[in-house]
């Protein structure tokens, strides 16, 4: 009886041990075997996941929510095999170059877009492009640097993180996230804004520091559609669609803007002239 009990206990321990090993292996993010590009809204801190589609490996600090500091933090779960990790950014002021993070984690080397695209198609990095981390077989949790927004040139920024099998660019996960900084020091991230209520409603969407759509509900018709690309300059913008509609505004922070507008379309029974509006992020 005692031998039987010991044997059953041994089998039970063996099964539990195997279960733990299986669960441990399944908790690893797989090394990329194809090419996958993933984007997400800016976040303050990384989101860890074993699923590449759920992971958000780069956090940018308070600048993600309109704050005054860019704090770059990289976080990744362990992979199922060794990988190379590249960091990079682009900025709207220099659209033909990609800036690759050097292994020291604080400086960058610039390459042309064509050099980077050729590298991704051939699987061979351009000369001088080195991974930030090479042959990594453990999880990553690193703070790179903190910078006040006031010290960063104005523009729209996109941050990239590329993970490849060690020694090759033939397969990869490529994550990216974007944010914008105005020359006034106000950070404005992508999003939707709304002002007022029917019949006077203003809607607009920001993408890469450009207002890509503006909509106003008319008093008599209930509709009004104004399409435009309106650049945000020094946290402010202006737009005029002839005599029928004009608007100007300024962002006080990442989530709020205000200004004035005029609406005097043909046949409008209740025109507005320089009326105030105030919009908030939705």
C-alpha cells in the first residue's frame, strides 16, 4: 500500500511538473517568423503581453496625455528564442530620414527611408545600423531617457520598435506610435474633438498634427460638411471656406481647445459671426 501511494504521488508530481513546463513555454512571445506591423495610440507606460498584437512595448511618459515630459520606456516579455531589438523615430521636419537608436540607448544614427526599406526587403541592415539590443533571450524593462517637451523641436513624431530573429531582418514585429509637439510646447496627440450641440456643432479629428475633417451643423438645414487639411501651428489653427464658414482656435492642452467661428451660408436663417466655441477630446 505504501509503495502504491508513493507511486501515485510520484506520477502526480510528474504531471504537475510537466504542466508547469508547458505553461511556462506558452507564456513566451514567439520569435517572429513573418512580417507584422502594429500601431497603437501613445501611452505613458508599456503594456506587456505574450501576443504581439496586444503588446504595446514603448511608453512615452506624460507627453502621451499632453504632459510636459517625454519619458521613453521599453518593455517586452521574454521571447521563445534570441532576438535583436531596434529602436527608431521619424519626425515631420525631416521626412526622408529614419533615426536608429544606438546601443548606448541615448544617441541615434540617421539613415534614409530608402536604405531602411531596402534593409527590410533584403533582410540585411544598412552598414552602421546596429540593434539597440542584440541576441536577447530575456524580458526587457528599461527606461531610456527623460526630456522636457520645451527642449524638443516642434513636429509630428513616430516612434518605432522592431524585433527580429537574431542576426536577420527577414522576419519581424514592427510596432509604432505617434505624438506631436507644437512650438509653443503644447503636446497634441491624435484624437477626436467635439464642440457645442445641435444646431451648432463642430467636430474635428487630429492626425499627425493636422486637422483632417471639420463639420458644422447648420441651423436651418441641420447639415454642413467642410473637408480640409488644417495644420496646427504653435498649438493654433485657422481655416476659411469662403464667405460661408471660418474658424480659428488654440489648444490650451492636449484635451481642450477654444476659439471663434462664423457661419453665414446661403439661405441660413440664423447666421453666426465670431461666436465662441470650446471643444474637448472625446
